[in-house]
């Protein structure tokens, strides 16, 4: 018997699935999201087509059950659009989180980054809503007027679908999605007047902030929307528990290492402080997050899947493997893929090994910080790249905790469904412990020297760590 249905609004794929009483996810329906057109830093797609595909995916999933179980919604965190109130028709394309038009705002507001990070827990970066919207509203004054008059409405995909599904009664987002705009004070879970003023965005055009669970919104498709939250938050809810000393390591297009924050604790210097979700009683769960940028793109040209852990640490060359800049806790956009010495003459397999080392060492160092700060004892690997045995075993060799690989797929769907059913936290997890190969002490020894090299590289600029 299905106890919940979930819909995942991804960048490239839209999925729906049914959660059964035993906690398993099945009946998954997936269709491609409308294609994103990329030109000169602009990433846009058809918002109306996206909403229609989401409706079709959800309907196709529900055909598999005679029930109308509660709905959990999870969404890509920073794509947004503007639509006409009277018709519901988008008046601009769906602007992807990948869109770079916010770079102008980031350059103009660089001196305020510390203030922004203190209120939001996030760095000043162009993929959030506020920097992009600031540029768009300054470039199109008539848009601001229509939004202020209420003729047009602004929102991310969750807000747009909820507005459509409630016949325009609710212009709403949840705290986890609002937290990824650079406009919300994560301590108060409210839109910040100071941030709205800084980005020149009128507070009154923003949607109402609601809880992530316990919504109980009756929809025009016959469902009850019980939960709505960011996709990463949903994946976290499905993968680790806030009551146990464990971390999630997701290795996909990019990567992140995240653990729940104990009560009254802040993320260590430089790490993102992420609002995971807020329940109907205004209780909030926060997490500490380190990030690795675009690691899949770094590996793509090389035969990483053929590499073996025994081949690692065969030289004295150090590497960083993040093409779009060194992620949290460093926030170094000026440091992309970097080697300690020239590698153009090396075979592609050798370069693949160096890139894999760079990913392993970055993950292990974040886990060291989390182990020291929060006593993390277990780390769970997920995401497509976590299937690489070389990465699995390398992380297990260098990490200060036991490392497992999660067997579950579609973690965001599972987490959204769990919240909708009122059982949010990961209980028993299907996970395989990663065995550590013998006689690989040289990798740990190289990791120690890599840390010294990285610290020197970061210290070479005033921006420094964090």
C-alpha cells in the first residue's frame, strides 16, 4: 500500500515515485525536463512546458495506485520564473540556477559578502536568485512595476506549481527553498529587509515562507500537499539522521559533504550553513556543508572508471580537481583544476589518477574537519561517481571515520515522500561498508603532504581559507 507520493523537479529529469509502508520507493516514472538553451552565460528553458511535464509525470505515477496518498515535493533550489497572475502564463523563461547573469551583482556587492554570508550561511555567488534578479529588475524597470502591482508573480518552480495547483490561492515557498536565495535570514527564517535593500529587490514581491512539512494544502488534482522542500534537503533526510554522528558524501556532477549541526552550533569557518528543513512547529534543522565544484566535468575526458586504488600515490604530483573554482570552505573562484607540476606529457590514465586523488583528498579533509568539530563516526557515499571503486576505497583509506556506500537510489524522492508521510528521518539504511585494501599507507602519507601543499596554495592569496 502506498503511503505517500513524491515529485522531484530536477534540472534535467522530472521524477515521481510511490513510498510503500515498508519504506521502499517504487513505481518510479521519469521524463526529461525541457531542454535548457545556453548562450553567453544565459541558461533558459520553457517554464510552462516544465510545469506540464511535471503534471504528466505525477499523473502517470498515480495511475499505479487507487489511493490519493499525501504528496511530497522537492525542487532544484535556485531556478526561477515570473508569470502573469491573471492567466498563469510565464512572461519570462525559466532561468536556471546555472545562469551567470548574477555575476555583475556579485562584483558590485563584493564588499558586503561577509554580511551576506553571516545572515544567509551562503557565499555571494551568481547561481542564487537575488544576484540574478537584481540585474533583471534594474535592466527592466517595467518588470518591477508589474511585480509591485501584483499583475506578475515571482517564484521558483515549487512556488509556481503550488500556485497553479491551488488555483492561485497560495503564493508560497518553504524555508529550505527561501534559504537558497540570499534574501532570507536563516536564523529568523524570514525575508531580511537588509538583504532585500542590498539587492534592491522589493520584499512584497517575494512569496510567503512556510514550513517544509505539515503543509496540508488541498490541491486541485485531488492530492494533499504535505511537504515541500529543496532537493538536497530531501536527499539528506533520506540518507542520514540528525541524531547520529554521520555525514553524507554526494559525488555527482558536483560534490558535497554534509552533516547535521548539533543544537546551538554553527558551521566551522568557511563552510556553508544550510537550512535543511523546517517543520510545522517552526523547528529548524541546520547542516554544515563543504562543496566540490564540477568534479564530473574534470574527470569526463579521462578513463577514471578503469583506475584502481592500488595505482594511487605513485608520484609526488598534487592536484585540485574542480574546474569552476575551489568550493567551500575555500570559495576560490580563481583556483580551478590545478597540478603542482606540468602534466601535459603524462598519459591520460595517469592524469585520471591525479584527479581522483584530488577528489579523495578534498572529501577526506572535509570529513576530518567534521570529525574534529562534531565527532562524525560514519560517512555514507551516494551519487553517480560514488560507483567508482577507486574513489570509494581511496576515501575509506583517508577518512577519519568508517565509510559506507548507500544502496538506495532516488534519495530526493525518498526524502520528500518520507516527509509527506510524517516519517522524515533515515532509519535503517541499506549500505555496504567499504573495505580498505591492505598495504596502502602511501596514500595516507601523500594525503598529509597534499594538505601542506593546499594550505600553501590557498595562503598565497589574501582571500585565504573561508
